[in-house]
């Protein structure tokens, strides 16, 4: 009976490809998990993507850091040399959730770097600069004196490498695929350091969204672990 179930699984995969395969993909030849992996990796480089690493507290792309600052005052008058003083502001803990994180490099390897058609490692991510630096200056001039106050403040956060160590891998055997009414396509997987990873493609073109959704669903069905149980 086991061979019968495996045969049904193969038949289902063929039927799945026949039902939703698109001409642009079919023209590339036989559908394979390796081909789907290559396609998604290429699309990650060429399209807008978004990756959300969600921690146990429900925070997305959460980083911590340190605030530092200083205040410089220059006081002078009509006579004598101006006097300059510098005050260091108290350091404090800061945190934030980084927006605009995107996956730039995807590889069909597991967390140990071994080739695996049912795993996609998010090898590199990018984001707009999210450290912050602000300055401010005020001047208070009197008839015979002046005071210039300059403030410099820094917010320095953990680098994006926080999300790469340990390696974050999409496990297609348990992944879920969802397509939004706006046309974005998201795969959701359990991560290693994070309970949940969302990887979203925003193609801006319905036909391309179809191809991305198809590639994701093909991987999910190809890597379905339940098929090995015979059910």
C-alpha cells in the first residue's frame, strides 16, 4: 500500500503542475524543486521583497542599541576669551523594529550549508540605514554676552547580521503560502532563532505573481513530509 500512496503523491504533483503551471514556466522544461529554488532566488534579487523575523514577543526585526550624546556650550561676552564646556549626556538602552528589511540572497541550502531542495537559507538581507544621528544648535545673544549651545545625539543599533546568525532557513516541508488581494505573495516558515519568518515578494504584476505563487506551492507540495508516512 505504501507504493500505492507514493504513486498517488507523484500523480498529485503531476496534476498540480498541469493545473496551475504557466506557459512561461513550462517552457523552461520539467518542473523541479531545484528549478523553483533558482527562480525564487533570482526573483529575490530583481524584485522588491520584504522579510520579517518575528521573535517570541511578537516583535518584527527587533534590534537593541545604545543612545549617547553630548552638549557643548560656548559662553562669551564683550571682553575676555569665550569659555567652552562639554557635557556628556547619560547613556541609555534603546530599541526599535527595523522597517524595509529585504532578502537579497537566497540559497537552496540548510542551516549547515548543505544543499537541500526543501530548504531556502536567507543568506543576506539589506535595509535602509537605521542608526540615527541628530544635531541641534541654539544661540542666546544679549547686549554684552552670548551663549551658543550645540547638542549631538547618537542612536546606534545592532547590525543586520543579527538576523543571519544563526542562519535563517525556510523549511518548505512545513511552510505556508499566502497571496494578498494586492498581489504580494508570502511564504511563512518557522525559523531557528525566530519562531516565525515571513518572506514576501511584491512583483507588481499579476502574471509574475502567479509564477512566484506557483513556485512556492510546488516546493511545499514536493517537500511534504506527510507523504513519507503513507497518508
